[in-house]
C-alpha cells in the first residue's frame, strides 16, 4: 500500500497513479504529460519520470529566481548520469557496481513516482548522491586528467 492511497480495492499500479495525481500541485510541479492517466501510461512514463526526477528542472521550467539553485543541482546529477551511461559496460562488469545499480534503479523507480514536483525531487534525490559518487568515482578522474592535458596543450600554444 502506498501512503496516501490506502484504498484496498486498488492494485499497486492504480495506487501509484493515484498518488502521482494527488501530489501533482504547486509552482514546481512536473509537466502534465508526466502524469499517468492509465496503467499503460504508468509503464510508458517510467523512464521519463526517472530522468526528470534526477535532471529536472530544465532551464525552461524555472519560474522564480530561487529555482536556479535547483537547476544547478540537477546539472550535477546530469553529469553523473552521463558518466554512468558512457561507462556502463565497465560498471556492469563489476559485481559490486552492478548490485549498486540495481538498488539505484529500484529506489529511483519508487521515488520518481512518489514525487511530482522538482522541489520534492531535490530533497529526495539527495539521498542517492552517494550511489552516484561511488559509481562514477573511478571514471571522473580520467575525465579530469583528459581536460587538464587538453588545457595544457592550448596554454602552451
């Protein structure tokens, strides 16, 4: 049972849709196209909601000056996700990283449907920063070294 949706006549997907509709309010609410209307929508919107959970708000979603902080925070998660995607085959070869990815995906799925505005997603995604740091730390140093070499090259010219 999902908190706020304690109707015993609803299955898990219906409860999830109901929770998403109830919590969709406020100036930082997700766009309406991310609110599922039926069971099929719930499955189709899973990946977009997870992406929006970590990378939202986008620049066009900013309505107040105070939202810029949330946007800057989302840029860090966008960077982490890109590093993971680029290095996914190395991450999946490591059994510990693989297990960590499974946990990250599972909890991301739950929290992405439990939040419907980027103010709440900011609070909830901060729980996962340690997952991202652990998964990306072996690769970030490579990118830093690459850009240091590139900057030295351009400075020597």
